[in-house]
C-alpha cells in the first residue's frame, strides 16, 4: 500500500480544507492507496474525498506516528536539496510512505530517503504531493508498457 502522510496546521480552516482536498485529489487520481493526516481541527470528520472507494483516510497525531505505523520504505519530500535525490531521478519504491509537511520549507526531521523538488518559488506540501504523485504514476505507467 502506498501512503501519503501530511500535516494540516489547524490555523485556517478554509486553507486546511483546500489542502485536504488537494492531497486527496492527487492521491486518488494517481493511484495512492491511503492518505494519513495530522488534522488538529478535526476536518476529516466531515470530509468526503472525491472518490471515497479509492482512498483510505486516517487521522494521525504526528508524522512520527505515521512512520511508526508503516513497515515499508519512508520517503521524505522536501522543497529544496538537503542531500536528497531530485524527484525526476528518484526511483519510487513500492509500498512507500511519502511524508509531506504543512510547509516544505520548514523541513521534516524524520528518518527516510530524501527527495526534493526544485522550483523557483516556495512550495506547499499539497503542491509537492501532486508533483510526486504524477511523477510516480508516469513512471509506473511507462514501466508497464
């Protein structure tokens, strides 16, 4: 099972709803099986994903909890190079847990393989999730042809 784990900051409910929608859309559109969310405001209680039969949702207390619950490879997605691999050269592992912070510029201090996305501007986690999911999907599709 491939999983996206993300953080919502709980400071602005409208922004967090949009981020949750964007994460769930990227995940379900590109074949991610589950979305685990640090959700301090409890938005998951009333959230309905675009395609609920394609995406398992779970609330978690922290990204550390996600790492402890997952027994496969962990991929930490960052905005800029911190000794990692650029997403365009990254080999996406099967059954990976992809970690996204509420703001990729803040960095995630977790164990796992580092992947970064080079951009000319700051990226939010939900933006990076779409880029990572699309890259993963494109590579898997090409491998199956």
